[in-house]
C-alpha cells in the first residue's frame, strides 16, 4: 500500500522532500553536536562563533535559546584532558623531571587540548539537552 507522502512507487518517503533528516538516536544527535551541527537537522552550524550557539537553526528552525550548557562542557574538557595527560605527567615524574620542567612542557598542550575540546563538548551537551527535552526544549513527535 502506498503512503500518501511518497513521491512515487519505490521511492522512500521523505527522500526528495525538504524535511530534514532527524537523528534516530541520542548518539546520532550527540555526534552532530560534536561536529558543531544542529542536533535536529545537521545542516547548519550549531555555534557560528566559538562558544556562542545560534538563536535558532537556519536549516530547520529549531529554537536553541532553551539550551543551558553552563559550565558542563568545561568540566568535560578538564576531565578528558586530565585523564589524557596524567599518564604523561606520571611518566615524566618517574623519569626525574622537576615540577617546573613538567609544568612548562605540559601546560601549553593541556591548554590547547582543553580549548579544542570545549566546542565539541558544548555541542554534545546541547544535543543531549535537546534530545531529552530538557530545560525549554519541547518534546517533538
Ligand atoms: Zn537544524
């Protein structure tokens, strides 16, 4: 039986329509957020500026003002950076490096890693909030 929305027999409904491809899981929405894409349509940038989300998506019209990422992306960045660099610092200490040498060597990499992780972490947090209808995001059908 042919559905009313299909364009032609044998063509999947929605394939040629302008309806954005919604994510099938929270993980897919998170992957879009990690890539700085809108979690709902994946067609436009979630954050046109470094950590400033757009007010709404220009692709699907999703209102992004209800997001409340707050400090959580910074916590995620610090936790990942700490876990990645802890073995390096321990190895340096066991090799006889002084604390000053370790700080001068590790701090630039730690700062770069934390800054590099901030935007993907924020995108993923916003995507999780949208998927779970948290804060002002409304549940979608
Ligand atoms: Zn969108």
